[in-house]
C-alpha cells in the first residue's frame, strides 16, 4: 500500500467516525427534545451519555492527530511529498519526554554574566584605582580622646595631692582636740573643706557661716583655722577681720567696704599667682554694717575672673542664737542619751537650718549665699574640759576637785533631760583661771 492510499483510507475512516458520532449526538438531542417532561434520573443519565460521547470524540481526535504527526515525520524521512491539507498544531499531548530528538538537537545557551566595563581616560593608560585616604579628623579625634584621658587621670591623681597640701588630717586632729562640745559642727566644717580643697577649679567660692550663742567656741574655732592655714599657705594669704577693731564707726562703713574690697582683691591675685586658696575670716559678723555686707556680697557673687572663685570665706556670728538656745532646751529631753555628738548635731542642723536661713535672709542677701552651721550649747562636762585645757596651758596642776569647783561657779540653765547647759559657755574660763 502506498502512502497516498493509506492517507486516503485514514481520512475516509475519520470521516465515517465523525459522521457516526455526529449522528449519534443528533439522535440523542432529538430524543431529549421529543421527550415531554424528563424526570431527574433520565436527565442525569442523558447528561452522562453526552459527556461520555464527548470524551470518546476527544480521544479519537487526539489519536488522529498523533497518527498525522507520525505519518508526516515518516514522509519527511523517506522524501515523500508533503500533504496539501493544512496542518493544525496544538500543545495537547506534547510533553518534554515525548520529543527527545528535539530537546537533544537544540543546544541550550548558557547565560553569561555581563562584565562591567571600566572606562579609562584617553590620554592615560590603565591605572589602579586610587587608595582611599583616611580623614585627618579621625586622628584629631584620637588625639582628643588621649588628652581627655590624661587630664582625667591627672585630676584623679591630684585629688589626694590637694588634700595633702592643705594637711586636712592635721587640721581635723587639731579641731577635735581643741574644740569641746562641737564635734558635729567640726565634722560639717571639715566636710565642706575637703570637698572644696580636693580640686583647684571651682564655679563659686566656699562661704560658710557659723552661728551660735556666746561662749560656744566660734572665735576659738576661727583662730585655730587661721593658724593652720598660715602654716600651709602663708601669712599673706590669711585675713582675720574684726569689725569692731577695723571699722568701729558706722560713718566709716562705706570707706571700710572699699578698703576691704581692695585688700581682698590683692590677696586673691597673689593667691592666683601662687596657685593657692586664701582664707578670709570675719569674726563678730553681727556687728557688720550694711555697706561692708554689700561689698562682701559683690565679691562672693562676682563672676569677673576665675581667681575670685578660688577663695574661702568664713563668717562667725551669734545671729539667730535665740532660736538655737530655744531649740536645744526644748528638745534635750527628747534626744536619746545614747546618741553621739554628730547625731545630735545632724538633727540640730536639719531642724534649725531652715529657721536660721529665713531669719538671716531678711537681714541681707549675703546670707542667702552661705552654708549655715549651727553650734549648740555647751554642757557642764564641756566647761570642765575647757578649765582642764586652760589650766594645763597656764601650768597649773589639773586638780579634779578644783576644776569642779570652778565649773560650779558658772551660771547654767535649769537642768533639762539630766543635762546642764552653760549660759556663757567657756567665755569666763580664762578669766577664772587667771585669778588662781
């Protein structure tokens, strides 16, 4: 059988099959239309029959396409003439495995990554890209870190040097040995001095005001501080100013204020040259006139230069002594017998500081710039210690009986809580010892 006969027979069979299928489908449709009212079961069976016929039709159509492709491939290989009927190409039935020759015959091209072209200037040749230089600001930052570290390290190392320079440990021993009954005030004053003298750079001067009744040791404490600082910083950098001695007349207060300002400025400039901190002690500050207080207030709050910030001002006065006496006498019974002197003083300062500050600020704005320390009343035992120390200085034998007799001649407030407080403190001790 030739190729033409096979193709014609295949086309005839295909036509017959198509006519049979079309006729069968038309007969089914006529039956469905001719049936008066089909039931649900008959409708479902008819639908299944239609679907089955359609599936058969599609299977035969697919088989016919495969036969046509097979015949077309064989004719190409044997040199047979091509078919004149049009070819219909569909993707039905084609899989990658069904055409191995096609996949093997067409080589797949690998995708190559496109290299970036480097453009060079026309005049010069190829050169390596320039190295990125580090910014000089980075080295400056490292240098700044080094300088700050060295400064901080030196500041830490110099803290102890400043404290040793002013011999605050020796000052503490002297005050604890020489000042009686005021250990709490001594600790408060030493705490202020240690914090201030630990460095040479300050944003304001140290201004401390000691307040207490007569005879509790204010002037004695000032003399001890003046003597210690004279041995440390020199005689020229310590000033003890007694108002009743240096400026007794109120009419001269304005000129006294100017002279005091010039004197303090000269001492401050000299201390700045020697890199030391001067000490200014103003005893009997309750007698200071308003012009002198104005001059001191301008110096304390002055921001003119750095040397005025490196100074210590100590005021000694009995301003507010009535509040202190009243507070000590009214609260002695409530104070625990086992409480230490520092504990009693901390309670005294905590309760009296607001009262004293409100009272002093009404007198002059200078008192608003000071750190207030209150000195309490002296007990009978403290007075006896004053007699013992003074008799030892004068060369007398410290007889206990004689000391009690002298202490009994001092006037005291009525006993409160088992304690006797002196009305004059140790003020009469020196006079009584001189009479021996």
